[in-house]
C-alpha cells in the first residue's frame, strides 16, 4: 500500500487523468500544485465572474488561488494555519501588492515562508499569478 494519498476537493477542478495531481499527502505533508484562477478566468460566464479588472487583477486571481489551496488543504485534513511554505509566481513584480493583500485574508499570526518569482509567462496568457503550497497536516 502506498504511503502517498491523493486529496480531492469538489471545489477544485481535477486535471485530466495522468497529467498531475492537485494535492498529494506524504509523510504528514500536503503538497499542492500551483493553483491559478483557472476556470474562473478562462470561462468567466460559467463561473459567474465578469471580465478582467486590470486595476485589481493580481488580487482577484490570488484570492481565487488561495481559496482553491484552502479547499485542497481541508480535503487533506488541515487548515490554512498548517501552511508552512508558499511559492508565488507573478508575471509583473511591480504589482505584487495585490497578492499580499489577498494573502492577508487567509493568514494571520505566523505567516508561512514564501518565495516569490517573476516569470515571463504562466500556463495561459490570462493568468497573472500562480501559487503552490506545502502544509503540515500530520500523519
């Protein structure tokens, strides 16, 4: 029996089979693949979201990514307070303040460790932020 298990949340769309897992739990840690605003950006009509808000786009996309991370951590048996590490990828470092504003809505007290990278592009041209996480959820 594998000591690695997949955590699935009905609130986060699963990727097509045999591409990747959104969340794997191993050794008491939940590893969450990079989350984007995904379907909320690519299909705004279906998700109830309206067009792009360039003024606050980083905040809006980061908030959606954090909501998805929270859902996956809950599915793995933890909470956002269990997050120990975030890696954030942005397409424009100058606009990172919106990401930090969204982060404050999900974390307080001891914030998780974080690494921030500026990248030339993400998986879709509409994406401006992607966030992956590691949380300690126990054994």
